[in-house]
C-alpha cells in the first residue's frame, strides 16, 4: 500500500516557505493566547514567530535545521522572560487569594469599628485595602491598630484591637507577674522589719 506523501515531500510547498509557516503558526498560537490567557501558548508562540521572522528577514538562515535551532533558542529566551517578568503571576506574587488569606492581616481603623459597623484599611489588603469591619469586643477608635481574626468571606471582616487580644495564657502570665511582684514586695518588707529590729 502506498501512502500519500506529505506536502513538503511532494513539492507542493517548498522549503523557502518554512519561515512563513513558522510566522503563521506563531501568530496563531499568540492569537490563541490572547483569546484564552493562561500562559499555555505564549512561549511556543513567541519562539515560532521570532524564528519565522528571522527566516523571512535573513533568507540564508531559512534552512530547516537552522530554523529548528532558532526556535529552540527563542523558546529558551521566551521561557526565561516569561518566568522573570512574572507576566501571569507565576511566582505567586500577583496571584489572587481567597478570603482566608486575610486572617492575621493587620491594619488601621478608618471609621470607628463597633460590633455592628465600621471600616478598616488593611496593610497588604490588595487592590482595594478598605474593608467593612465588625469588632469582637466593644468599640475600636479611628487610628487604632487591628488584626483580622475572622475574614468572614472577605466582604466584612471581624477585627480585634491589639490591646484587647488577650487569651487565657496571657491572663495567666499577667496574674503570675502580679504574684511575683507581691512576693518581692513582702520580702522587702520583711527585710526592712528585720533591719529596724537590729
């Protein structure tokens, strides 16, 4: 059984059209990347387009082997540029996060925060760092520093002032410090009484 030859083997398309085919393929992949972004085709599209343009502008470099090397070289450069420029947030810096990422973020009160209303501006709060806020305990005045204790879906965050946030361990440590101070005071009084008797 005889198989039909490929177009390049049949002489329908000559090797001089290879750079043009690379340019068309590169433009097609770049167009696909523009329609559906996500860095799926950008590196290969740029590599094919650049190698095809070099082949069109410098015909002596249009040999298939040389164009293959150019595709590889431009692909490596495009991949390096893509990773270094972080166009699509590949390093995670520009990546969108969910509301749970707000937990533990700090900020300042811009509108008095009560258990039912208020507003805060979070440090590293994203494009719009202003959030509606509710307090855990009582009112928090404008300018006070706060920490997010419950992101609440991201629209309304629950915050707590830094001076308010004492848990059971903090309270026990404070009681122990008071006990130690009282025992030191009692020892000093005993020393004074002993010194007065002598």
